[in-house]
């Protein structure tokens, strides 16, 4: 038996599944006879097998449709598990953790638990059968949302993106593509692909000038799911013909994800957690590179909190010098200076709502101390005032800096950090969200077309290849600007081509689309550079920060072409 018990934890949409890894075998899958039951559309009925023997725990994929990964590596045989291992069963994220033996033993039972003896699964574990969970997910969750969009007469391109994402997520698809066939070529409305390289069964359906193609694995599922593909095409065709006025709708208790909804499981999980955190009053610190959508997440938190929508007040702390920033934050009384009129500050304007402080890491220490007082007292003094005003606000903060390092260096107040960082969340850069680039580009292009009052055909294959190959240093904001500027060259019914993009994007695709190794190298290089910057170039300290040996850091720096600073 292992020195300290291990536990497998899996994140399902609505709950966590936790199972102790005791000596013996544990089958993982969506079937009810599995000891580790994960009812999710991307999990096969009999997905994987976990074995614990002596002091070793291993996992083996059982020919699942969407694969099993350990620490980002696709399994091709038994693989050892240890504390800290990160797993993925299809799109269900999981991890292995150590746990005290006492935590595995119930001391108080609040309700009697039924006694169930799991049936031993069939000996044929490698075969994949049609999962009822996929059809339930389609009929009970995705289909009602699609019908709501039709009734609301959403733009047909937005409906196509929603339907394509629905098909890709709910069923064992390796590829989904929705295109409009025009004389000038194929206009891609939606595209999503899996990185798995296996033989798949393809379903292609066409209605007038609309075509939808979907690939399934194993190939035998193609004909099984063909009626679903036909239904999606019928819904899309209906969206083009519908002219009924939208009925009034009651806003949902929890707002939907910002459009277009992300296809990345990590982002979807992040927003689900944000909806839960929003119901409390703790401060939230959103970290991430510039342009990753920090304010979008902040607005979502505000909407999900139930606070009045107009009482979301945002301020960029890096855009103003200290004196002007304090006027914007706290307000000012009349006659403090010649020609100055009285006006409220952001704290006062956000009373009863949410104050979003962007780039809070650029704020002076003196201003930080004043903000801490306002948060503690829930009142604010305008500059030059003798009486306080109410400032009952929830602060959401964002930064692209390493605040913890700044706290250690004394350039950011520790007491303010603990006040605003009740929940710390990091948004990944767009280069690590490859499956979202197509949807975001289509969404931004459609918005620009709507603003200009023109109907655009879509995005060409070459243009999309260029967008997918680019590394997006400016993240989502850069992609939005690219679509805005590119759309200026397009007229009615035209297709966005690679020639409409700025030359740097087109030149980048002339070689080839980045491989998985290139993507991983870029990500590793970014983390090493950030660690070196945080430690002022001290490689020993940077290695400790990254949790690796100094020699390993030197080896990776050499392989990535990074120079050691003086």
C-alpha cells in the first residue's frame, strides 16, 4: 500500500468526483457500472482502467473515443500515476492528490447511503458504444438554447457558431465545419478540430448553399449521428429564413458566458467558478497578459452577483498620474482649486455595486493606503471634504504584473493584496486557446459587419490558417483589432481573404502551422522569461521559482535560445 493514500479528483460541470485509489482495479467511464463514474459526453462508457498494486498506481486507456492524457501526454500504454499528476478523460479534467487516511473515513453520516455492489464491466472494454449522455446533453441543454436563439432572431453567423460548438462539444466529434458555398469560394462560418490523428467516419450534409461536415471516431458512429448533423443543418437553415419577432425573455439567474462561448474546457470551468464566486463578497484579483479579457470576466462577475447592472464602474489605474488618479477614485469638492467643480469619484459612483480597478499593480503606495482605508470603512472623503460619503463597493482588480513578487519587494501593500485577492484567477493567453480563435474571429468580424451595415461572406481557408498560425502577442484585443481593420477592405458579400490581413500574419503561415512542440516551447519560454524577470535575472532564484533544478533551467534556456542576463 502507498505510504500516503492517493485520491483521483475529476471536475464535472456541476460537481467534483473524488475516489480513493485503493489496492485493486478501478474502471473509469460514463457507464453506471464503472467504479469511477464520470457521466459526461466526452467520456466513453468504459474509458480507462486504474490499477493500484503495492506502492504503484497506473492508468491505462481502454480504447476511448476522446483519449486519456496524463500531464498533457496521450496514453499509448500503462502509465504511472503519482501525486500531482494532471489527467484528462476526453475534456474532463482530473488530478491525483495525496489525502490523509482519516479524511477517507466518514465520521458522521447525514443521510443513509444505499448499498450498491457495482457490476463487473464487460470483458470487452475497448469497444465504444453510443452514449445516452450525448443525446441527453443535446436534447436537454443545447437544443433549448439553440431554439431560444432562433426565437430571438440572432444573426445567422452567431447561430452557426453556437450550433457548431454544440455539435463539437456534445458528441464524439474530431472535426466540425460549417461553410457557405459561394461563387467566390467557401466561406467558413465555424470550424473546430481535435488534435487526434485517427481514421474517422465523415458525415456531410448540404441545404442550398449551406454545408455542414462532421467527423466521428470510431467511424462506426458516423451513421448513428448523421440524423443529429441533419437536424443541426435544418436549424441553421431555419435561422436564415426566420422573420418572426423575438418574444420577451426573462434573463437567466446566471448569465451565459460572454459571446462567443469558449470551446476550451479550462475557460468554461473558470466561468462556472466565477458564477459561484460572484454570489459572495470577497475581492477578486484577475491576472493575465494584456488583452486576455480581464474586464470581460469582471463584468461577468458583476452580472452574476445580482448587483444593478449600471453600478459597474471601471477605471484604468495605469492611465493617470497619481494626483489625477486619486481625484478619479475619491472625487473632489468645489473650490479646492481655481475653476474646479465638485464631482464624485469612482468609489462614490459605484456605491452598492462593483468597482473594477484595472492595472492595479501600477498604483503608488500612498494611493494604495487610501484605497485600503475606503474598503475598511466603506466610506470615502472627497478631496477637500470634511464629511464622508457612502462607498459600499465590491472591488474587482486586474493586473498583468506579478503582484506576489511586488508584495515581497515592498512595492505593493500586503494588507491591500489580501483584501482584494480573496479569489485569484489567471486568464490564459490566446495562443494557448487555439480552439477559440476561429469562433472569436468570426464573432468580431460579424460585429464589424453589423456596425457597417454590410453582409460579409465569412473567412477564407487561407485567412483562417494564417489566424490559427499567428502567436497573438496582443491576445484577444489584437484579434479584435485585426478583424476591425481587415473588414474595412470588404464589401457586400465578400470573403475575408489572407490578402486582407496585415502582412506579418500572412508571412508567418508561409512556413507551416505551428506544431504541438512549438506551442509548448513558446509556453515554456514565456514562463522562464517571466521567472527570470521576477528574480531580476537570478537564474538560481528563477529555478527555485519554477520548481526545477538550476542545471535543468540552463539546459532548457539553451534549447530555447534564451540568453542569461548579466
